[in-house]
């Protein structure tokens, strides 16, 4: 119970504060020492709130020689070596740059940050108004002032660019400024001892990796898979009291709690082989604070950006479930500005590697938290339903499921479908979609995906395409021990929605979709494509004989 008095470091990204003010710190310093001993320029991609900034802060303290902070940690021996000598550190946090006031304000903010770092190091810079020139001066002047090479730490290097991933014109302007800024790291290489760069992904056109001395990309290297994030073993070792107290509150055993946490929060994979599974630190710590299974990922700063990315490209959540990829893709998915959407989502951390059902590797959402949160965000974007409106839909849906009120359920779904902007529906329904080896008509896929995303966004336990011995139903919903088995059919021009509903129900019975769920509520729905409304319904409660 050694961590009884240690606090949860929620939102704490400063290593020194963690160590001095009684917060839990999971020792990752072995990875840092190994990087220092084996190379001098590295790049690490991880999602937001995954521990990158804490890693940068730990490097800062390590190179600065703050030995008292590393007592009892792996790096303590490294700092006590006779040949160790502290180095001046130039640390640039690109998430601190202003990006919402135009390109000129962005340039000024970049220069202001550079001058602030110089002031902290006691280095004077000229009055130049060129950001790259300021960085060149800072690197060279710092090395000369301290009579030794400097350390360059750049956190969230791509944040100014990814803020505009859905605005190509502004993104290009920002990219040009940053390209000319970062190139100075290469031109001043003689003054640099070590460089460490973090971001959510790697950009080819960006210029960082073509103008730098090529950094070693450790993002998908198995030996550094655990450099950020928590393994299950680390949670058990460092949070024993929090596990015990949370299990007691939820009235389950510690083993049951860990099993539930594994399903809901574990699953991020960055080893290129789908072996290592990690918990997001922010979600884990927030869970221990609140002791509730909540989608904390929903609160992360980049979640809306990702939802907008998917909407602008007419992507659905479901099409990236069990998405097959090659081993080559897993190791090297391409640069994020030229890779397909699955490459962007993979590098950004919102998809992770999994063994594919048919062998090889696949992409899928890391865990229930990310799947549900992503579903909610995408559904909100498509339906243009936010805040209280979305919560109102959610309450109606959940009440209907708990009371087996099929009329209320269908009425709520029709309200949702009516909220889809016509242009969005038309664009998203232009092409058929192949999923799980089956080719869905475009409209059927869109209706099914929207309903599925909304239900998941409401934290409803729902599965799609569950395999049975005779087929696979569209949706199987579980809510407070109430099971609904649903099949959807779309009535196109010339067909009748009521007949489609009867056909859908007949398929449930003939294929015995409800056989594993005695007492399930079986519902066939017919959607009129001309009105985009459910206008046909056929239902029955099963018994054990089906």
C-alpha cells in the first residue's frame, strides 16, 4: 500500500510537480535513458493526453541534472555517473501557440514563445521578425553561453497544423511557416546534443522530416511501445489502493473491476504487432477519481477535430471495425497528409491494431470508451444535434428500450433521421459499402450506421453483425436485461416499407437470430427511402422454442 498517500496526477504534465507534490508517477525513465544512450534525434507520435508532455518534461528534468527528482527511479544511476554533465534545454510547446487569429498572429505567437524560452535561458536575441532566424539565434547563442551543446525538446510539433486539418488553405500557410522554422534545427546541428519531437502523427509535406537530420521514428517500435500510457501490470502495481476503493464502491471484486476496466479503457496498441495493450492515462486517472465508467475521451481536445475529419470525408464509425490491413501498413502507414483515412485515424491513435478474424492484422477502435465517444461525436455532427437536443434523444431511446416501448423507440429514431441534413445524406449515400465481406446498399449502410452510432453514443450496449449459425442480425441491443434483435430493410422507389418490415422480421425468424436470446424483442423495420423515415414495423417477443 505504498501509494496510499499519493495523489492522482490528473492533468499534471510537469515531472517536477509530480515528484515534489506527492503525485503517483509510473517510472518510464528506463526508456528515456535508453534513447539517450543509443541515439540523438527521435520522433514519437501518440494521441492527445497520452503522456507525451510528461515525457518531454521528464527529459527536461533529466538533462537539467535535477538528481533529487529521480531518487528511486531507473534514471537515478544514469545521473550519478561520473561523466554525466547537465545540458541547457530549449523546450518548445507548440500547443501553446495561438492559431485562431490568422497567420500573422500565429507568426507573432511563435516568435513570442521563442523569445520567452531565450529569456528563461538568459540569452539575448535580435529584433528580427523571422521566426526561423530567432530559433537559429536561440540554438547557437545558448550553446555558446553555456559552452556546450543544447538539448531540443519540441512537444506537439504538429498541433498548429492539425488545428486546420479540415481547412486546407490555412493549413498550407501554417505548414510553410513551421517548415521554415523547424529547418533551423538541421542547420544548427553542430550545436545540438539531443533532440526529441512529439506529435500525433508524421507529415511528409510538412518539411520536418525532410529538412531535419532524419529523426528515428520510435512511434511503432515494440521496444518503446510502453513509453507512454499505462499497462495493466502498471495499474495493478501503482494504484492498488485506488483499485480496492473503487471495487468496494462498485460492490464488485478487484478482479471483476480490472476485467471491466480492461474492456472499457484498455486496448491502445503502438507496437506494430498488436501485442502490447495500453490504457490512456487521462481516462484511467479520471475513472479512479469519479469511480464511474464514463467516456472521458469525449473531453479530449482533438475529439471534435476527428469527428469533423470523418464528416468532411463522409466516413462512418462502423466501417473501421475489424478493418483488415497488411503487416507493412501496420509498421509504416504512410505520412498522415497523404495516407488514406484509416492511416490518419491509426496514427492519431483512434484506431489500434488487432488480430484479424481471418488471420493477419486489422484496425479497430481501442476500447469501448473510444468507440462510444467517437460514435456520439460523429452522430452529433451528422445529425446536427448537440447539447440538450442530443440528450433529449438519448433519454427517449433509453426509456423506450427499458420499457419495450417500440412506438417510442421508432418515433425517436425517426426524429433522428429527420435531422440529417439533405446534402450530407446525399453525399454519404453515393456509393455502396463493403463491410465484413458483404456489400451493403449505400442507403441501408448509412441508416444502419447512424442508428448504431447514436445508440453507442447513448452508452447503450449494442452489437452489429453478430455471427450466428445461420447469419448475422443488423443490431442486437441489451439494456437492463432487455434484449432487442433488429433487422433493417430499405424500401426504395416502387417498394413498400411495411412489406420490407415484414421481410426483415421474417429474416430474424428464419435465420434464428434470436435463438441465443430467449425472451428477446424481435423487431423488423422498413425505412422509406423517399421520406427517410421508418414507416413499416413488424415485431414479436420470442420464446425458448425459437
